[in-house]
C-alpha cells in the first residue's frame, strides 16, 4: 500500500527530522523513515543537508537483522550556540547552550540599562570564547507584564530592534514561563508526540505548553496565564480584576505575604520577595512545622489549578520550575503528584508525570537560549518572535 508522505521541501519536514533525532539521541535513517512517514529519498536529502550544515553527524552504527549495520546519526552539540538573557527585577541571567540544550556558560550580573545589553552580550560570549560565526542569536525573556499591559514581545520591541543592530545577530523575545517550557522540552529530549507542559513558579505563576514540538502562544502571545486561573470564585481579589486567582495563594509573593501575617514565622520586612521566600522555604525543608504548613497549603492550591490545566489540555508530562521550585520544589511536586493521581481525568488512560527542573532558577534563561537553537536548526516552530 502506498504511504502518504509529508512534504519533503520546506521547514516542516526539516523541523520534524531534527525533533526526532533530538529526542532519540541517536537514530538510523531507517528508523527516521518509520517514525516520520517520509520516504527514504526524502530522509536522505534532508539528512545530507543537516550534515553539511553541521547540525547532525554520524556517531556509529547499530546491528540490523536485515543486512549490514545501520549508521546512526545524532545532533552535533558544540557546532552552534544560542544565547539567552533573562531580565529579572534586579539581575540579568546570561546563559549559552549548545544544540542539545546543554549549558556551556552562565553568568548573573546586576541588571544593566537597555543600552548596555549589547556590551554585556559581547563580554559574555567573549569570556566563553565562543566563535561569533557559530552563535545563532540572542533571546531575551522577561515576566509577563501586569494584566492589561503590553505583551512581552511588544514591550521589548524597541530593545530588540536596537540590540539586533548592535550585535549583528537575530534577537528574539518571549515571556519567561513559555521560554522555560521550551528549554525543558528541548534539553530533556521530550518527544514531539507528547503533550508537554511546564509550570513556572516565581513572584507570579505562569505556564508554558509545547505541542508538536512548537510552543503554544495563543492569539496574542499570552497563553499560559495559569496564575490567573480562579480556584475560588469569591476568594482573594486579584489586580487582574478576577477573584480567587491561584497566584494570590501559591506564588512566591503570596507565600511571603502569608508568612508575614503568621507570628510563628520571622520575616524580614526589608527583604526582597525572593530572599524572604527562600528563608521560608529553608525553614520548611528543614522541618519547621509552621513554614511547612504554609508551603504545603500553597502547594495544595497550585495542585487544584494544575489539575484543571492538565484536564483541559490532556497533558502527559508536567515540569515544575522557576525560582520558587529551587528550594521547596519537592513540597509542591509531592502535592501535585498526589492530587493528579486522585483527580486527573485521564489517570485511567495514561499517567501524568510530574518532574522537577534540574536548574529551576536558570530555567527561563536556558529556555531563551533554546528558543534560538530551535529557530536556527528546526525553523518553522517560532513564528512571529524574531
């Protein structure tokens, strides 16, 4: 029977091939044909071009029951690099990744003014001795602005245009939660067939989703506002205009506010949200009952919202990341797993895997760099962000 073939020309098939190789680590051309539906001639043409571009290489061979050993191909990690900048309230986190999403350099500096970002890019890449010709570009990520404000892409548009001219490379912009999701998807070698989600726990709460290998962004690049999902219709008022938003109960800012109102917990009123939250998290994981009770309650609120998210999108895998997961991630993850095992609509058909990020504080900057890598080697996934 004839097999329907996806178009061999254009970015779609190339992106498909790169995604399958990335998630498999090493794979033969025959397996690529089986997994993608493309014919062997199409596979050969695309693979040949990817080898010529230095994106993949042959890494050995595997035994075959039908003849000579099959040659294996894999991503060639250190041939290209992506750079990611995460704009925090007071700091700038800079990360460089290779083609597999592996971190090759990291630096945290006081947040410079916009007109100094180009100089920081030059200093950072020069310090890592990265060949300029192998750097594919820069992505800048930042938190989603206050509800009703301009999207991140619009707010950073003037910075992007100026910076691209100064460094002579493409510049992308994205919100931090979406970038973190792409970074986790890329570096974990998650299959493009899996419905993948990421919860970003910070001063607020965001989420990112990857479907078919591509970030889902929504009509105005504002998808993933998990923090503004209401878990109590008559609950705490939120600046967004809603009531009972989970962000008002489970974010770092909410935890700090609740801790400040609890006489059992010492909270330094002059501390930043981040440092105050970390102090409570250290107490909680160290066995302090009041701190643990507070964080466990916050995790329970997040689990309710996460279940609705998983049910709506039929997710199979969720990663918990962001600075709020750096110290207390195990408390949140335990709650999410238990709640989903009991309430996820799909639990009888497939498990919902909940994992903790390996680098939660740097997830957004790693994801920013991964955005650059994906756009460069698997074009077609990132429309509208350059």
